[in-house]
């Protein structure tokens, strides 16, 4: 049984092929044929390029954590204000009676 040689492509080649596939009016299989690449391979490259990068999750997590901290502080302040207003209402209710 013969082993099939796997083609390795440079990052520049992949980026060029993806750009061509996204910007061209030609179909992806036609572009793949012109470049000498399997059409499934080109589809995979295009699909992976359209995925959000991992770094956006890190930035998103940090902004979410900051938002959570801010909201926790706000909840604490509002809870304290509510408790003060309850005590004030109870105090003024006693004077009226």
C-alpha cells in the first residue's frame, strides 16, 4: 500500500488563496482547481478564516469581568440605599402614630 504525500502550503499561500476565494467572482472549486489545491481544502481554509480568533474571547472575558465587578458594586450601593430608606420610613412612621 502506498502512502499519499500530504501537501504543505505556506501561510502566505493560504492567505492569498483565502483572499482570492472571498474577493473573486469565481467559485471556490474553480479557484482551487486553478491553484492546484483540493476544493475541500480551500473550503476548510475559508471556513477557518471566518471563525473569530481566540484573542477576542480573552478581551471579551476581561470586559465581562469588569462589567460584573461594576454591577456588583452597584447592587451593594443600591442595597445599602434601600436599607437606609426602610429605616427612615420606619422612623417617620413611628412619629406619625
